[in-house]
């Protein structure tokens, strides 16, 4: 109960912290459309869905069109941290006024910055506007090192802090009592499940304790972020290739460093096969251990989560794209029913993908630390 109260206080603190930023983020932008920025055609829906699953430099909760035809966005800005040609530059993302086509220029520390397709560019010296080629690529602006706190980074920090609070509370309760109380009782069976059903069977009794902490972290991190992606907040952290690649690299480093003599001998000089075949097998095994295994981890998680978001939003878009053929009531009803059932499936997928990533990580680690008897 105490941990749950701390979590609630944390959410209240975050809400109060960014409440003052809502007024700053409520920026009027004229999108130049007579329809007030509505998204109803097939092309507009496709562009909106692709934009939604991408990362962003600000956190938009709600957008609407005023009576004058101007777009207003409610949310809060996030810190922009850039390494430009003139050194380190920091400012808040609200200075871009939600613009994403490069028409808004932010001048800081002698440099000019624009945001094009969610990527921040620095204008070349002497340039006052962005020039594009036939493929709509900027010709007088270049990409720079971007260390900004984006929406995905914000989500990672929030979930990381929550996990630290929850599991620190669970650890403290284990030191004082045998049976946890409050929210810790919800975490305990999940922790035991990962330990007894994933870590112990795949890694073995001798070594599983060394890696259970990592497996628990990966499982809960992925699962909670997957569930958070199903909320209206618009998080798609595990649908970002950089995040899944980072998780896969962690697993790669762990089983590579932890590999024992038997593991490397079976990779580099496979016993029991003709000597002429061994170099060929070594190349294949090295490619499997260093490339194929981590690649399968990162692609499976990224593709399934991104596809789930695209399917849910495509079903929601039925109420706009089919309203002429089915009518407003028919299109809306069909959209709600299909979206509801696919969301239930996505809740299962959220757990399943966390389980699969953790299970495969445990399996790869178990293969690296397994001890073989040679006769």
C-alpha cells in the first residue's frame, strides 16, 4: 500500500510539474487548410498513422481547430539538446510551435535550427530558409547530433523510475517480512514466474541467479512500455527501432561476455566434425551469435509492436474513411467494435512479446554458460 501511495504521489508530482507548461504548448498554428486540419482522406490517414508511431520532440495530448481556423495543441514541451557547429545548444521544443515542415526557424547560439519530418536540422551558414530538392530533401541544412529528451526517452525515464520505486519497495519488504503486502503482492508472483519459468529452466540451476536480475528488468520494462503504448498518451517506445536494438545489444553483450570455454569451442572449432568443415561452421556460428540472434530479438519486438499500433489506428480510421459508404453511425460502430477486439488482442501481445524477448534472452544466455561433458 505504501508503494502504491508513493506511485500515486509521483504521478501527481509529474502532472503538477508540467501543468504550467500547457499554456506554453498551447500554440496557435495555421496549417493553411480550409478544413481546419481534419484528417479524413486515405492519404491523410496513412500519413497521420505513420507520424503517430514515430518519436517526437514534444508531448501533444490533444489538438483542435479554433473558430478562426487555427490549430491549437495542448500538451507540454520537452528539452531539446543539440550539438551544433557552434557547440552545445539547449532550448524547449515549444519554440518550434509544433511545426514539422521547416518553416519555423529557431536561432540559438549563432545557429539556426529547423524541424523537418520530426528530425532537427541546422541551416548552413548564410541560409535564411530551407531549400528542397525534387525528393523534398533539404539541400542547405544538415543533420546534427541530437541528445534531446524525446517522447520515447521521457517514457523510458518514467517507467524506469516507477520500476525502481516498485521493486525497491518489494526488496525492502522481503528484508522485513516473509509475505509482502500491498502492491508488492502483485509483483511477487510475476517475479517468481520469470525466475522459475524462464530463468531457471533455460539457464540452469548453477548460473540462473546471476542473470535473473537482468531478465526481470527486461521483462517488466518491455511489458509495461507495451501496455503504455495502448493508452491514449501515444507512447510507442518499444516500436522504436533504436530502443529494441539497444535491448538486443544488452543481451548480445551479456551472453558474449559470459560465454564459457565450451561455448566458444563449439563456435570457433566445432568438435566431432571434419577439420575442413570447421572453418566454414565457425563463420556460420559467429554470424548466428553476433548478428542473427540479436537481429531476431530487435526485429521481432519492433515489428510486432509497430504493426499492432498501425492496425489499431487503421481500424479507428474506418469511421472517417467509410463514413460515406456505411454512414456515420455504421462506420463509427464498426470501427469501435473492431478496435475493441483488436485492442484486447494487443493486451495479450504486449505480454507475449515481453515473454518471448525474455525467454529468448534466457535461452541465448543458457547456451553460452552451459557446461558440456566431453568423452
